[in-house]
C-alpha cells in the first residue's frame, strides 16, 4: 500500500516544473561544457598544424560567444533555484508558524523556533552550489562515453576514479552522520535552554545564578564543539583525499595522453581535451563531497520538519458559525496539562448561560487556571467536551471566534510593538476601539502620561511598565472589540487601590452590557458584583450556585469536601 506523500514532499512536487526547467538549463550548460575540450583539440590539431591565424580567430570568437552563453545560462539556472526556494518557503512558512503555536500550547510553552531555522536551512540548500552537483552528476556517463571515444584507457581511468570518489562520499556520510546528528540535537537543546534563561534574566542576576547556569551551558557547548570538530576532522580528511586524488589523476591522465600521443595512438589535441574532460566529469562528485555537510544539515532539517508536520496535521476549514453569544456548557470534562498524564480537572459538568457573571474560587492548585484555559480551548479536554454556544470550543476557528473572546492570563505577556498594537491585538488599528478598551480598563489616563502615549513602544516584558500597568494594558486587550465572553485569571493580583476601583468599574460595565464573565480571584472585593460563585477543590466542583447562597455555605465551612459527580 502506497503511503500518502508528506507535506514537504508535496511542496517539492509543487515546484517540480521549476526543477524541470533547471534540469533543461543544466542540459545546455553541460553541452557547452564540452566546448573547452573541443577548442583545445582544434587549437592543437588544426591551428598549430596549419599555422592558420584566421582559424584561431574564428575559434576564439566562437569560444567567447559560447562561454558568455554558458554564463548566462548558469545565471538563469541560479535565478530559477532562488525562486524555487522562495516559493518553497511561501508554501510552508504560514503552516509552520501555526504549528509552532499549536506545539507550544500542547507542550506547555516548551516549543522553540528551531523549525523556522530548519526551513531556512532547506531554503539555503536549494540555492547553494551543492544542489548544482545533483543536476550535473547525471552527465557523468556522457563524459565517460566521450573519453572512451578518445581512448579506452581514458574511459577506464575515469570510471575507476568516479567509483573511488563515490566511495569517499559514502565514507564521508558514514564517518560524520552520527557526530553531526548528535551535534544538531545538542545545539537545539542548548539554544532552547539559553532562550529560557534569558527570559528570566532578572532572577538570574538577583540570585547570582549566572556562574552556575553558565557552567552548565559551557558543558553543552564543549560537547557541541567536540562533536562538530570530530565530524569536521573526518570530513576535512576525506575532502583533502578527494581533492588530492582528483588533481593527481588529472595530471596523470595528461601524462598518459602524452605517452599515447608519442606512440601515435592519439593526437596532441585529444591529450589536452581528455584531461579537461576528465576534470569536468569528476567535478560534480568532488562538489558533492565538498558540500556534504550542507547536504546532511538539509536532510536533518527535512526529517525534523517532516516529523513535526506529521505530528500536527493541517486543520480542516470549518463552515463559519454565527457570532457566539457566550453560553458555555461543560460535559464530564477531564483536563490534564500538556505533557502530563495526571488529570487536574476530573469530570466536571456545568453550564453557564450567556450574560452570567461567575466568580471561580478555590485553594491554590485546585484547578482554576486549568479550567480557564480549558474553557477557552487553550488546553483540549482529554475526555468529555467543552462547548461555546453548542460548538466544541477546540474545533472553533480561532481567527473568527477570537475577536469575540477576552482573556487575561495570570502572568501577563505583552508583545513587541506599541501599546496601541497590543490593545488592538495587532490587527487593523481602530483608534476609537483602542481608546474605548483602554477607558473600559481604566488605563487611558495612564497611557496618555507615557512619553509617546499610545505609540509608546514596549517589549515582551512590558518595557518601562510596572506589573500593575502591564496587567491593566492586558485587561484593555481582553476588552478590545466588545467581546461576548471574558475570562480573567487573577486580574487584580498586581493592582493598587486605584487599579482595583478601575477594575470594578470595568467589570460592572461588562455585566451591564450582557457579557459572560468568568473571574478567578482570591480577593473578596469582586464577589459583590458576581451573580454566581463556583468553588473548585482538587479538580472537582464542590460548590456552585447563586452568590449569597454559596457565600453562606462557605461561612459555615471554609472548604467543602469534593462532591463526586459534581
């Protein structure tokens, strides 16, 4: 049974016409490559024998024209491959970018940008000299046949030489594969660890952790250097042997040609032409050996991308659904964090009608943040279902439904760009909506006092903004565009009294507008606004009901025992 082609194979197949064009240009380039031998043969056998300067002039003019034509064809072929690489990138970059975020969601943020680097390696290989060798190598039999026509000994020598160089290439592969494969893995691991450490630079500096972290990094770096050096030593030795043999055999075949010319078996022109033609025949093999490391890197990148894309199949297009109203239904939902086999939420079932203001409370590690992520489809349910207006929240098109949802995580991350861009979620900038969201979050006046106002550039950590200011900008982002469902995880954890008051006003405004609100909080100040309180304990829903009723029960006993089947 024939397996379906991978996405990378399909992308390459999509570019097949360009590769075919490059192969056709290679045909004419290699035909023109025969002319240096023909030119030398004519000069030695015809011009020197007749002392005809007019013949020499015409041959030379023809040579110049053909060489210029060959150079033009070489340039066109390189331009074709440059466009192939760009097309290959365009076919995959958006898909790969989406996969990176899906991988990050399912791995708890442990994803890296290495796949984008792998795509760059493939694109560079498609435009490198190493690929030209694969287009020119099929012409080896043609050169061998011509050398046999010159003299059978030339043909025998070039066949033996080609076999020896191919054996050297195989030796190169066997000798360097394991070391380069390990080096690539160590390099990716070291890069990912360093990136994570850099994100925590403040803690590293404050706690004096840099020497110890650097020591661990140096261990990996030393291992990487040793693996690469060992592979390079082997590859360098094999490349030197290959080059030495090729130069030696070219000189020896010239000597053989001279001996045959003295013996009147061939002409002096064939002696020179045979040497040139043999060098041309062996050049693609020598180029393959020289670019073998680049080829191995491209192959490793291809395998990694193939594996990644197979793990995350392309999402099917779904029929657009009507705008959601904010009704939630949880049906025996079992949720575990990415990479964990232990369920945090254990068979929760409940419903939240559109326009309801719900407070989600409970002890630390009771599953509140996990439930918030599950309600938004960030973490898929391992069992059961979570539905927004009847549709499975995981299956919804995030590009369409995202504008109807507001989310403020516990750890607020802003993005590189202006404050306005961050509030507008980096979509089309609507100044009125940006200001309205900032005012709803009570952060408008604070932004106006910044040096550039809404145009102030900030980084992923918020730049000069305090934790409370970042949180309020994150709240404005959550409120942007009048969402129908807003989930806020500890929205007042970094707010002062003024920020608390602004948050209360924002929540009251959302409630008045009929927005479904779910707030995770440890503070009682917000509870006066809510319609309903849900209490989690050890991943189970232990209390659920109207605010006053639940508060009364909590006053009687601080934390009820989990109710099975809740």
